[in-house]
């Protein structure tokens, strides 16, 4: 079965575009200096215009065909991970249900070495919140195009959340959680390159939590990670993103130097469990 390092290989292969090579039209979205996000409130404007956003429906391979070897592997992964209920890995997966910039930044606390006070990090939060809109755009097209049904629909298998029509009716491919985790790991690795390996390890386990939870097929998660890498690569060509990334780097460096609240070591121990393969 293909594993998430494929997505990392794709991400590494996308070289940041030089400023002089960035397209001149349409204009880049304004940077955080122009449209700051109030901490705790979502961004309203992505960095990439519709014209500049990559067509992930055209880029991503389709989900496995019915009765293919890949579909059989997806079903086997779903069945095998039902046995994880009650384990520390299941508990981590349930915690990883939370998504978005605030939640995932908290998930990175053990990697960073401290919990970042998000009210003191407006540049970082704006960078993550605005990027999330680009990530959402990247997964929306394939979800609506393929309309893949989630693995728990039509059966009574255990999942790590309460079943609802909302999650049952939401399409499965690709995983938006995996896309967010991978793109945010890439952003944080650009800010703190010495921690790159740890950020991507956490992003991988965050995506795999969707399989453990029974909310996504494994191929959904793999495609989501690739989508996250695609978005990060495309963002390199946007001048507003690059400016905001540099502001966030300066801001985070100062916050780390000033010290902060240490992450909960029990949480860090639980996250360490997630580094092991789920299958």
C-alpha cells in the first residue's frame, strides 16, 4: 500500500517560485499588513485567486475503482483499524477530530516545545487562517467531483465520533484534515526548519487518525496529504503569502525566545504513540 511519504516527495519536489517568476495577473491577495485577522476570528480571503489555484481534481489520481486491489486495501485498512478502539491510538485519533488553524497549532505544541499563545501571534494565525481557505478550495473540487462515500456509511462499524447525517453526507475523497495537517506542517517547517521532520511526522499521524477513526479511507488521507503539498507549493508564488510567512517567522522566533507554557507531557506521550504505523 502506498504510504504518506509519497506526498512528502511531491512536496519536496515543488521548489519555491522566485518573485520575478510570479505571475503578474491577477494581483496577489493583500498581505497581513493590509488585512490582519483578529485572533479567534476566521480569515475571509484566501491568498490564491480562483485563476491561480491549482486544479486538484485534474492533478490528484482518482479514488480506487470498485473491486480494484486499491479498494480492497482501503477496506482492509478500515476493518483492521476497528480493533484499535479503546487503545491510546484510538484516543489520539478522537482528539485529532478537531481541525482548523487553532486546533492544529495546538497539536504542534509538542513539536514546537511550547504552546503558542495565539493572541500574541496575529501574523502566524493570519497566515494559517488564510491558507486554510486555499486548502479548502483544493479539496472541495475533488470532493464534489468524485462524491466518494465514507467507509462507515451503510454499516454499524465502530467510529470515534457520534454518527450524524452531517458527517455521513460529507464526501470522503480527499481528506481535508490530512490536507490541512500536511500544508500546516509545511508552513511550520518553513518557519522552524530544524523541526521539519517532527512537524511532518505529526502531520502524518494527524491524517492517519482519520483512518483510525473510521471517517476516511486510507487513500483519502494519502490524497489529502498530496493536496496539502500542492497548495503549499502554489502559495510560494504569491507575494502576499511570502511576506506573511516572513512576518510569522519573525513573530514565532520572538515568541519562542521569550518562553511560554510547556505542552502537557501526557499529551506529548499520547502523540508519540501516533508515530508508529497504524497497520
